[in-house]
């Protein structure tokens, strides 16, 4: 998976805020420039949030590619509707997006609803509990990197927008070259499509940032509304509350701190009394996605209002296939003995470093710096604190 | 490589801290997942046992050059009165206070034995020493 965070040198104030906030130490400053390690970046977008000068951004596809297809479909995840106050406004949003130039707009709530039923079935069939939700790309990457012991607890269900795109493609045969554009509510979902980040396994052609198109959508919006009906369980899956999973012991955790605390405990086997861990890196679930123009709390109110009239049934759950995400696995090149030697070498270097984690060397922590010294990529004299002590002597 | 940690009696609020550090270390080194999971569960249960039942003690982590791991949990008493009973799933002598914190289900020692490759326990009224071994290819 690639990092979707783009960097603009001319906007960067070298404030080191991004370095400090990154949960996986994916950011380093090399020769006064921000460098993002794709192998470590989980696309959470925290660095974008703390950057005051738009030096870091998460951009999706543009709509110029609409012309390259015979038939174009806009895919709308339920989370987008949390930006609308009621069902009428939701229908106006759908119409405005159609006017961007699409032949068809598909809102996903009925598919997302069916996925929730699939989740329930999987939890009931499972021998080992708890299972872990597989719908937040940030959490999935975090587990892969930091909590690999829990990998086999992840649900074997793909991302809802991927499942939806697959269904649409099979149902629209005979329409020529079909182009599926998914409007994303968070930066991490931008990586899932074929464009712009090159995930060749995907059934989604283009990932589009809903936030970047907001001004245009607003300009196109008027009283005319598409006739849509929303599905309750699908809408709910965009937040933390899942009526569809009633009767099961579900632990819902949102935001970085809670999610990490839950994963730590799960590794010790201390959450085995739960059936399911529903995890979302954004506050309040996908409705807290940072590409949406509202805030996560207002979004929750809006969603409640929408639920009052959401009567559409979910699609037949047999349409939803099981199967995990396509992810390239990182191969283990070193033997455990070699890993131990390296670890001890890093520890030896650590003893010489100040343990301040000041970031002045360009690495987020002294440990990160020590790893680079141990592998010969940096020298002890690159530590600014040590160098300062040397000068004082 | 050796690491040593102290565990204090009745320090329920620090429960799991040593295990977290050990787990973090083993992850940093890069042990395989299946082994990590067994070591994490064993270490956590044994640490909790020390807090609930003992007068405090030390946890030592020994890593051999070939990658094999030993964890040694030694406390200063009061020892386990009936080891056979203690090894029976569901049997517990945990205090009311420990149970209030959600501990003391009586699965500690049986669980530890289940997930470790070598299990050795010595106990007298002067203290208990639990030695656990983990192999790379058991």
C-alpha cells in the first residue's frame, strides 16, 4: 500500500509537528525535507491535520477522466450523508453529484447494510473470539505493522466500496467501458482505487476526495432532488452504533488512543470475552472522516435524523462475497539470530543517545535514530544534542 | 541478553506494565506472531499472579543467542499452599479485592502451562519461582 500524503516543500515551515504526531514514525526529515516512508505510513492523516501551512495534503483523482469511459458511476459511501441535515438534503446531494457529469449515482447504504449481516454471520460461526472489523484501512495497516499477532482475527470481508464496485461492474455489463468513481470520506480510502495510487487489484477506477469537490457540488446543488431511499443498517455502519449486531458482545472503539489501547489488551488475550471489536481510527467512525466538511459530532446528529426515515432494505447478503483484502505481504529476510544481533546493536547505540526524542536529527525518536546508526546510515555525530555537549567541552 | 523488572505486591494499577514492555521488546526484535502471542499471554498471566498472590518480586527475561527465550518470575512468598489445586482450571484463592479488579478466574497457571514450551515451578513458603521456556520451533 502506498502513502497518499503528498508534500510541498515550498509550504513547509520545518516545524517538526508532523514528525511528532505520526503514530508509526513514518516521517523523517532528510536534508530539510519531509520524507514519508511508504512501508510505515498508515494514511491516518494526523500529519495533515497538524500542518498549518498545507505542506502536507491527501489528494484524490480529478474528474477529467470522466471522458475516458462510456458509462460513469459515482459511488457514495453512507458516511457522506452525515453532512446532510435530512433525507431531502441527502437526495439533493445525490442530484448535485450526478450533475458533476455522471451517468449514474449509486449510494451504498443497502450494500453496506448487507455487509453488516455478513459480519454478524461470521461472528456467530467463528471459533476464536473476538474477531476484528476489517473496514478501516488505517486500523488494518496499524495491525499489520504494530499488532501482527492479531492479523488472523481480522474479518475476511473486503472494503464496502470495493465490494460495491465489484457488484456494479458485474451488473452493468453491456454498457461499454464502465468507469467507477468512489467519493471518499477519509484520506486512507484514497489508496484503495486503481487511480491515482495504482492499486491494480481494485474494482474502483478512481478515488475522489469528497472535500476537494465540495465547492463545485455546492454550486450545483439546488432544490431538485434525486429519488433515493437509504438503508438503516448501512447508514449505521458509518458510525459506531450497529443495531444489526444486536445480541452480540461488541466493543466499539474510535480514535487513535482507544484503538491502540484495545489492540494492546487484545494481544494479551484480555478481551476474549468480546465477540467483536469494531475499530475505527477516525472519531465517531467513518462519519468522522477528515475529507467531510462537517465535524464528527454534528455528523452523528445528522445521521440520527436520517435514520428516522431510512426504510430501504439491505440487498441480499448472498451477494456479498467473503475474502480478504489484497495486500502485499512483507517478506522476512533476516533470521531470528540476525534480528537479535541487530537489536543488541541498536541497544548499544541507544545507551549513547540522550533519550530526549527531540526530533532535531530528523528522526521522530532516539530509537529510530539508533536503528539508522546501527545500520550505518547515520553517525553518532548527527545527534545535535551530543554535538552540543561536545562543543561545551 | 538479559532484562530485569520489579513487580510490587498489590499494585493492581500497574498490572500488565512489565508485560507490555517485554511484549514491545520481543516485537521490536521481530519474533514470529504465533510465538509472540504465546509469550505475551504467559507473561501477562504470570505478572498478574505475582501482583495478586505474592509479596512482590522480579521478572527476568533471558534471550539466548540462538533466539530461545526464558522468562523467570521469582517472588518472596508466601508460596503456593497446594500446587496441584493451583494447577486445576477454575480453582482460585484470589482475594475479594483482586476479584473486584476483574482478576482471579482461576485460569492463570493452567493457561500459562498451555501456552509455554517449558514450564517449571518451585514453591515454598519463602517464595515461588516460575521458569518458562519458549522455543523457536517447538
